[in-house]
C-alpha cells in the first residue's frame, strides 16, 4: 500500500531498543529479530555502595544504631573479660552470642575493623565509615564509664595483654589472622544477605577466634575494647599491637574479597546455565 513504511522497518522498530539483537533472513523476505543469546545468558551489574554519600538521614540512623550496639556489646565484653572467675572458653561463648544477637537485632557492625573492611571492599562510603567509627567509640567509652564509675558496679577493667611467651611481633600476627578471618566472614555474610543464621555463624566464628587466641593475645579483636579499658586503667607497652592489627586485617580482607570475587552471586537461569552477577 502506498505511503506505508517497508515491512523490514516495522519489524526492526518493534524490537526492544535496550537489548542487542540478531537478525535472521527467512523466506518471503521477512526479517526476524531475537535477543543476542550471549547478552541474555550473562549479565553483569555494577557494584553499588550500601548507602548514598549524602544520605544524611541514613547517616544519623546508622550512627545511633552503631552507638547503641557498640555500648551493649562492649558492656558485656568488658564485664565478662574483667571478671577473673571466667576462662577464655566462657568469654568466647558469651562474646560470640552477644555479637550474634546484637548485630542481628540492630544490623550494626559494632567493630571498626568490620566497617573499614566494607570501605576497602567498596561496600560503604567514607562518610558512613566516619559516622560508624565515631559512634562505635562513643558507645565503647560509655560502656567503660558505666562499668568503672556507676555506683555499686565499680569494676577494674581488664586491659588486653600478650602471654609472657608471646613476643609482640607474634601477637601482631595472631591478632591479624583472627581479624582477617572475621573480616572475610562479615563480607561474605553481607554479600549473601544478613539474616539470623548468618548472624549466628558470625557470632560462632567470633567466639571461636577468642577461644583460640585468648591464652596467647587475650583475643581482643576490637581496638575500642583495648582503648576503652586502657583509658580508665593504664596503657602497657603492648597496646600498639591491638591498635595496628585491626587496620592490617581490615585492609587485606577487603582487598582479598575483591581479588577472589566473593561479592559475586551465582544464579541458575531457566535454561539450566549459571549466571554470575555482583551482589547489590
């Protein structure tokens, strides 16, 4: 019919513009378009930050949660570790259960080492990281003040120390290994989705590392745990081990996550093949 566009143009115009297409010539001069199979079967999404850079409401909310969670966890941790009646097995179990419960209920990371690990792995902006570490420090400080000066509670806070047979360089390596393992566990849990079972597994890992390292390094794993106790008692010559180990652990755990692509999720497509994409 005169004035109508060619049939080929009509068929190509109906093809979705967002997908690459393949054109096949068939009898009667028609052109059929289909999505490119390679593009259909394998998609890759860009990694996104957990929070927007200028999400002030989110920053305020996460600051409150991190502060409350840090206070609750370090209150329990300092209380148990400062009570000489408990051994490292009990300390590890209590710390692990406390971390699992508090982190699941609040969604907080609690530990500055975990927050830095997320920054290195491109899962958190620097602005949120600063909000995290400030809130976590305030929570730790208030926990120490409560245990030290609250009427009727006064407790001599235990400062983490290395065993007499453990040199400082060995203590640094041991604390680094413990923090590195926990950093990887935290990131894998974040990538796969935070829920009760994963929070429990992280708590189990936290407690196991404390039980293993306790007799050697006191199993500190949190720089604010060491700093809060030292501020109200004394600073020993070994304190630097706990202030440096977490930095190395966080940076290397974040880098290793990117190298090993632990942020990739594998999904099965309808045709039975696997799709690999980065977690959002």
